[in-house]
C-alpha cells in the first residue's frame, strides 16, 4: 500500500487568528442533535443598522430539495434579498425528504430567530446531516432560545471558529477563511467565509 | 452536503450581490468533486451589511468588477478547502483542461475525469494509470466532438513543487508514451498536491476542476454514516 501518510489537516488549514467584517456577530451551541455532544447549532447575526442588508444565494439543482432550501428560496423571493439579518444553521440532521412536517420545522426555525430579532422574513435557514430523518425541534428550539437568552453572540476569532465547527458533519477540519481587501479607491473591506463539506460533494448550484 | 456562507461589510445591492455570488460559484464551488454526488441541501449564501459606509455598489459601479473578482477568488479558496477535506482524501488534484474548442466541453471533460472513481483510486494508490484518464475523457458527455480530436490530445501529470521534470507527458498528440519514466511518475503521484493536465489542441478555452483521491477512509466514514 503506497498511499500517503495521514496529514494533520487541522494544523495545516485552520487559521489561528482572523479579522472579521464589521457589524456581524456569531454564536454556536451543542443543542443535542449531534449524538456526540459537539457543536451543532449556529446563528450568524447582522447587527449593523446603517444600511438595509442584502442577501444572495445559490442552491442545489437536485430535484429533491430539502425543506431549508425551499424555505430560503421563498424568503429570498419575497424579500428580493433585502433585510436578511440572520442565518441559522444546524448540523446532524439535514431536514431533507421530510415532507410537510419538515417544511414546518424549517419555517419554525426561521420564525424562532425572527422573533428574537423582532423582524419578519429576516432569517435564512440551513441544515446538514442525515437525510430522511425528522429534525428534533425540541432540541433546536431550546438551542436557539439559549443562544439569545444567554446572549452567546460575539465577534472574536473563537466565536467564528466555533460557528464554523457547528456546521460540520464528517468534516475533518472546520473551513473558515477571512481576508481584508483594499479597493483601487482605497476603501478597505473584509470577506469572511465558512463552509462545510467532506462527502456527497459535486455541487451544481444555481 | 456543501453548505457555506460568505459575509462582507460592503454595501452591495442585492442583484449585484447575486451576480457576484453566481459568477463566483460557477468558478469555484461548482468546479469541485469529492465523490460525484449532489446533495439535496447544497447552499451557499452571501450577506452584505454595509457597515463600511460607502455608496451602495451596483452592477454599474466602478468597484463592481473588482469586488466580483475578489469574491470569485475567495470562493475558490473556500471551495478548495472542501476538496482538501474529502473524507479521508490524501491528495488535492487540479484537473486542468485547456485549448478546448468550447469552454463547456473543457468543463465537462474536467468534471468527467474528476468524478471517475477509478482515476481517484489510481491517484490514491499513486499509480500513473493514464488509461483511466483517457477513458474518462472518452465517455465525457459532450454534445459533439468539436473539442475532442484523438490525434491532438496531450495528457500530462504536472508536479506542484520545484522538482524536475515539472511535466511528465503521458500522451503526446494522441500517442501514448509507452516508455514513461515510472520512477518520476511515482515521485509526482506521491506529492500531496498535483495537477492532471489535458491539452485538447482544438481551441483556446480552458476549465479547471478540483478533485481528490478516494481512500479507504472514505468507505469507512460513509459505510455507517447514519449510526
């Protein structure tokens, strides 16, 4: 067997510090959806009030679309991508192929966060994990409540890394990158991105 | 499943933001393959909150193309991390298809090679099995053969470090190199990062895909995912 030796990918690819965009805060908790007790629920919040935020998204072109995908599409269509101030993400259960109950669960996740931020159609929802299982809404609801009631939001490096971890499933490392750019005009701005994905990966999103 | 979000403190009009994200995704997340499977949940979303107080960027703004390019390169960095994970992957492989008659053909061929389980197994085993690469090119779902001329095709392994020769030619103008330097091939295939280069010689269009090898670990992880 000539295959390469195992690489410590966490050490190679996970940053140790970072500068993040102004006006965003993030939080993550272990709601209990993941059986191993790891972080599995995250909320990203826009707290900047000087501008009505804009949002855009691309989605799977799989004919079977999960409830969170359909819910996000509805929200983006109804708002025209304006005024989206939160993203709520859970891992461990994909809330996919779960029918009308799954749609209700996805809408419920959105409503729970919208209620906390006193806004309607202001939250996007994502889920990842096992397909064909109902979401444990009792755990998710309690997790969202804890995040807001205990004000777990922060904008430091650790918090960003934790939310990146909270969306992971079988990932061997969280994927978090952040960069500050200077435009030709001299304006400085920051991009921060995170992703999860390890298997079932050959996206064709539109 | 692929999930991701990108946030920025620039003020960007929603249509302009959608244009940027779609452009970026078509050149980043839509050009990666770990196992050829597409999820029911794949989503990338982007939020611009305007905390940097400058006039809103629209598709007519002078900054639009500059930011779009930066978002595209940023998306590629993030997408490549997903491939580097690859559930037990040991190699990061860039499949570069160049000089195609049409861009779409270059992309289809790059994707076909990237999704081939046998190519991915050979990469894991460090086996310079160029026949599998040609096979994947041959069954790529092209609409016609304008980009593919069997007498013009060149296939190489390309090293990503400073070692020489940098490029190991496997097929030259459609002719397999039967006396391939197997020792050099093994050296290149032992690298954690490498490139498979396909020169179709029928045009000027180019496409890249990023893929990885298929390891025992992948089967271990996915053999009992629900439990």
